[in-house]
C-alpha cells in the first residue's frame, strides 16, 4: 500500500492499506499512510480518524501530530488544530513547521498579529523556511503593511526563485 501511495495511486494504496489494517489493526505505519491517502484524496475527516487512531499508539509522535493538525485545518477547524499544534510544540519546541502551521491557523481565525508572531518564530528557528517568509508577507499585506510584506516576498523569492505564490503576492503589492 505504501508503495502505491508513493506512486500517487491512491485508490490502490487505500485498498491495500485497509487490508493490512484488518490483519494488523495497530500498525502505525499503515494508519499514517492511509491517513495520507485520505488527505491526498481530499477526505480530511477520514484522514483525521486515521491520525487520531495512530496517536493512541504513539501519543508523542511529532509527525502524527503534524498530520493530525493538518487534517483538522483542512476541515476549517482552526481552534482544534491549534490545540494539537500546542501539544506538538510542548514535545518539540523548536519545530519551525509547527509554528508555520500555527500561524496559518491563527491567520484563518482572523488573528493576524498572532499569525505574524508564529511565522516570525518559524523564521527565527529556520531562516531558510520559504513558506514561512511567504506566509508572513501575506499576513503583513493583509494588515496593510506593504513594505515589510514586499521584503518578505523578496526574501522568499531569493531563497526559492521558482516560488510561484511569492511572485504572485509580490506582484499584488507592486500593481496596487
């Protein structure tokens, strides 16, 4: 099932992973992979169920928590995702990706100041984190702070010249 997942053959992967879980219900690897299949197929609710079940067997696994939070955010439940990300950061306090995801959840909940703070923390931990630079720039733009937003988009582009979203965000400011 996992090899089918890696080949983007999600229906086949799901079929084999479900079969594996019938034979060995506590197989964390199969639970995680099936959750990823559901995420890739756009079924965040089913993915959440898989990740929630996997946490019963590995409650402090940072990757499971990260995927669990992502599945919840994809359902628009940002407060619940923040709770999981807070737990993740208690286990891994320097996880830049968790701060970036936390920033996104805060931004979607309308807390731009909190979002910018979390994106900044991600950048402080991992200065080459392109997504955090782009995300912070976007939140700054939403606040009407165009000069620092432009600087963040430029930094994202300098780190990854092919980053389409950073180019689009930068153009939005330059065309205004």
